[in-house]
């Protein structure tokens, strides 16, 4: 384990968001067939949601992640990158906790849970910890992000088998894109 930590410490902070983005893309690919899972388990899913619309929102969020990562890192300042990119990590940490919770709640594999548990959570926490320990963001910033993650996760737990508003919105974006892009 110390060899892994030593290797990670050698990586420039400005490269960490790109590594996290690559892990996020793998996570989205794991979700490629999530529509079936959502139709099977959630109330409130848009009736027009399909595999195609799910793949449209997957493409959309990957594009958003790419732009977010570029906006954070292209200025070349680690502090700027941390301030801009850590909220993206927080969103994905919350989503990762959702996948783990859904696997437990529905007692079934929730597409995305493997990359969430093995990649996004450990690496996302590492990036946040490194941003704080290297002084790129203050501790309070990480605490606020952690509180937002917990609030969002609590919403997921409260929702049970009802689709959360954010997930429903993402599905609606996918349906909208699917209707317009042929």
C-alpha cells in the first residue's frame, strides 16, 4: 500500500483531475445498461426513458465532465483546479454512495457500483485529502462538500424506490437529447 501512496504522491496535482475523469468515464461505461435496472426498481422514472436515452445522458455527463476537468486544469494552477474540480468529485462521491446503497436496498447489482466502490470513492477521497493537505483548498471547503454529499445521500435513502429529483432530471435530459439527435 505504501508503494501505491508513494507513486500517487509523485503525480502532479494537475494530473489528478484527469485520472479521476478517466475513472468517471469507466463508471459511466459500467452504467451503459442502467435503464433496465431503473425501470425495474424506481418509481417516477420518465415513461419515455430507454437504453438510448440513458446512453444519451451518459454521453452528455461525460462531455460535461470533460469540460469541467479542462476548465479546472487548463489555467495550470493547482489551487484553481482544486477549487473548481472538487465539487465534481463531491457529486460523484454522492453518486457512488447511491450505487452502493441501491445494491444494498434492492439486493441486486446496481450498474456502476463496482467502479464506484473500487475507483471513484478511494481516488476521489485521495484527491480531496491531497488538495487540503497541500493547501490548495481550506479544510472548511472539504467539510462543506462532505456535508453536501451527506445531504444528497440522505435524500437517496429517504427516497427508497422513488427516483430522486436529480436522477429524474438527468433522465429527462437523456430523453430530450434522444428526441433531438437521430
